């Protein structure tokens, strides 16, 4: 079996679940029914760095939320599949649309709804606080929890494996 770095090196597309990955998994709902979620800003920069480096980023989530729509628009993520409990069919649509094969795809999830996709991709990742039944089916488990920097950890790991992270850091250091 290929090591994790070798798997990360070939990734052209990274797909993320939302609740429990991009967020802590908690959902706050106001008296008016308005839904609130908290996103990590460092995760957001990591997603932008992937995109800047030419790596496609997408979201597949079982729930539908205006908050997710707003955040993904803000991050410039154009491939957003919401309300897709059948995540495998959403992944197939996405791969067909981008002409990318599963082996060149990473997926980051946290719960059993993600298993059909995690078992199809070349680099399966779960966050540190993923459900225990997910862990045996992934190639790598983050050290950080979903919503608390796990996404950034994945982004940095893939960028580093592809030799792109140092160049991105140097660009920030070179700014006046």
C-alpha cells in the first residue's frame, strides 16, 4: 500500500463534508429558525491556498443551509453539493464534470454517511473526532477536530506533499 504522502502527492481534487469537518458539528438555531454555524478562518485560508495552487475544492453535504452557501461563495468554492444524502452519486457527478478519477481525489469526512465516498477515493481522511466506525476506512486521521483546524491540517499536508506549501509561505513573507 502506498504511504499517505504518496497518496496526497497525486491529489487534484479535495472534497469536504461540512458539519463535523468544516464546523464542529454543532448547529445553533435562533427563535426565528435562522441557522448559525461557526467556520474556522484558518481552514478558510487553507481552502484558498489549495485553489491558488490549482487543486480543485468541492463540498458535498447531506444538509442544505444558506450559511454554507454564503461561506462557500465567500471562499470562491464553486462546486457545492448540498442536500445530498447519497454522497456517492454527488461524487460521481463531480468527477465526471471535472474529468478527474477517484484515485486523484481526496475526501474528508467524519461520520458513517461519508463511508460510501471515503471508500471510493484515492485519499480518504477523517477528522480527529470522527465517529469510531469511520476510522478503519480511512488512510489518514487528522490530529485536530472538525471545525478547529482539521481542514487546514489536510490542506497543508496535501500542499506539502506536492511541494507547494513552502512556495505559498514565501509569497506571504515577500509581501511588503
